[in-house]
C-alpha cells in the first residue's frame, strides 16, 4: 500500500480551512458524523483526519465541534471527561437529545440540501 503524499504547509492549511468552513455552517440543533463532515468538505474517506483535526482546535474556539459525532450518532468523547460532558451539555442546550450515548441522526442529522432552499 502506498503512503499518501505529504501536503505542503499551504495545502494542509487550505484543507483545514475547507473543513472549518463546513463545520461553521452546521446549524444549532443539528449534527453530522465525522465521515459526513469530511465528505461535505470534499475529503472522502477522511473521517479519522477530521477527528484528529477537531481534537487540535483551541479550547476557546467558536466552531461548533460538539455537533460532530461518530458513526450512527455515537458520541466519541467519553462520559465523565471534561470534553465529553461539555459536548453533551452543549447538544442538550440546543435541544438535541442524547440517549445511551447516541443522538438520533434521523431526527437531528444535518442535511445541507434541505436547508439550501
């Protein structure tokens, strides 16, 4: 298997900015999976990269990182951790129900084409 080509600093920054642009568009009360966010940003098969990139956001970011979940609506951040507790609190404050460590993606999933008119 071939390794992916290394990105230049400018390419890596452009890739992050594309991801952040889509992330910033997720409306309150809606969620996406890591894989869906990657695809919406133009990076198929990059769910793990999305997770690593969001994990590097500064603590004071205004980007709605809490609206990004694992496959099938599973919350990736553990209950009882500062990040996990903050994610659950933010989602609940937006009216997103969390049950058994999952969010109902049918009810709360963001489908951009439905919102674009």
